[in-house]
C-alpha cells in the first residue's frame, strides 16, 4: 500500500509539472513528423490539416 501511495504522489507531482503544457480540448494537436518503415519518406501531421480525420495508433508490432 505504501508503494502505491508513493507512486500516486509521484504521478501527481508529474502532472502538476507537465499537464499545464498538454493540449486542451479543442486545441490543434502539436505538429510532428514520422518516417515510414523503410525510411524512404516522411509525413507530418500538419500535411492533413483541413483534409480528413487522422487516427494515430501506437504500439509494438513485433
């Protein structure tokens, strides 16, 4: 139980420090660039602004 409480305190401290920088509901997502799996090209999130919805899926596919 003590480990859980300590973990919760650490989590709250992290939130207080970094959450103020998180995008708010309705904000544009920060722009970023990703390279394709063959490193032959890249795409930026901003390339899709005003066009179509974008779904981001993160995970390990190994």
